[in-house]
């Protein structure tokens, strides 16, 4: 399906997965979840977000989580930050990377971050400069790239303009996020073209499976040269500020689809399924992922790691 022999999966379950769940998972359980993901082969993990606990109470223990996660072994921990105060906390906690969201529409930007798009771009520039000076990798995530819950259609040209601005402001990687899960593969192609017109930076994609198109979109992104895909073990998550934004695409289901398509992820499917089963127990409700229910390809002759 692609000239790429492998693609990187960025595990976002501990952050984007848990932030939209009703249950407040205890810090030791969050750390155990991360440990299981590391054992399954995850090497880039969005571990937490440094936001005000009143806004996202599920992430109130960011520093404690970062203090307990296993270090070494080539694992890079990402912290989501939305302002310079968040960056201060992230730097003090020893993250390896920061992810900064710039939302593509004015209404959602003001509701999500309390600032205009232009102010968010300026904030990104300030955060990026400080983070890079500290030796951290910086991702600019363009939220609501595929559609906005309040304004509807988002023009690819508008996304492209933000990609250019964030590239000029010091991003190391651009992530295009389907925050509300409205995109289809044709949209992926349009946004890749818009991004490639203005940047040569690696492209990462963040898909939600709200309308059951997330996996098709992920495979389309890989075929179009995506360097990385976000996913959460168990398929948990969503955006607390976007109405009806259901879970991320599931890491195990995505890794299965990639492996059967000849694209390696480096993940142990059984290991990710085990991590998902663990967090399912902590949440007290079934997770959306299907591989844990259906099992791997019959005969168990496929390689353990995709």
C-alpha cells in the first residue's frame, strides 16, 4: 500500500485517551499503563498535559506521572502544553518533547484555549523558542484541521497557512488533527497537498474514529508519506471541548491493519492489548478497540511485532 516499510505510532492514550474519560485514574495506575505501553514497544508516548487542573482534572497529576514513568530505552515522553506556564511545568518535569495545539478556527480556538488563532500562533512561537533552546523537540498540532464543531468546513488553504506559520515559528514536526472525527481519505489527500506546498517537515496525523473513518484515514495518510500516526491503546479518549468527539483510533487495531498491509510499527500486538485491558479495568467500562475481542489473525502465524 505504501513505499514506506514502517511508520511511527505515537501513543497518546495516557494523555488524550484519559483526558476525556469520566473516571479519574489514580497516578500509580497511569504509570503502570505507561509501563505496559513501553513494554509493548511504544517509544514516543504523550504521557500527560500541563494544563490547569480546573480545565482538565484528569491531568492534575502531570508532575507525579512524569516522576514515575520509566526512563531510558529510547523512550521519548511528550507533554502537551498550551501556554508558557505549562511549558515551565513541562521543563521542570523532564519531558523530552512538547506538543502545542493551534486550532484552525476562531470559534474553537477561543473556546478551547481562550485566545484567537493569531494569538495562538504567537504563543506557539514563544513556546517553541524556549523549548528548542532547552533541547526539546517541538510539535505543532493544527487542531480541527478536518472540520470544526462550531464553524463546519475548514479550508485546506487555511490549514496550510497555519502550517507555514508554525514551520516559520520553529516547529520540528507538524501534526494535522481530525479533532472531531469528520475526515475521509480524500480530505487527508487535500491536507497533505496543502501542507506539502508550504513545508518539508515530517507530517504526523491525529485521527478520531467518531464516524468510523479513522482507520481508513490513517492508512491513506501512510500511503501519502505520513511519518507518524497518533493512536491510543484501547481506543479511549476524545476532546472535552469538542461536542461528540469520541475516542482516538486504537493503537492495537491500527498496528494490526498496518502489519497486514506490510507496514511495520514495532509494536507487540499482544502487549498493547494487555495495556488496553489494564486501563479498561481502571476505567470500569469496555474500551472501543476490537482486536482484544476478536484476536489476532487466525493461526497465530503472524510475527509478534508489527
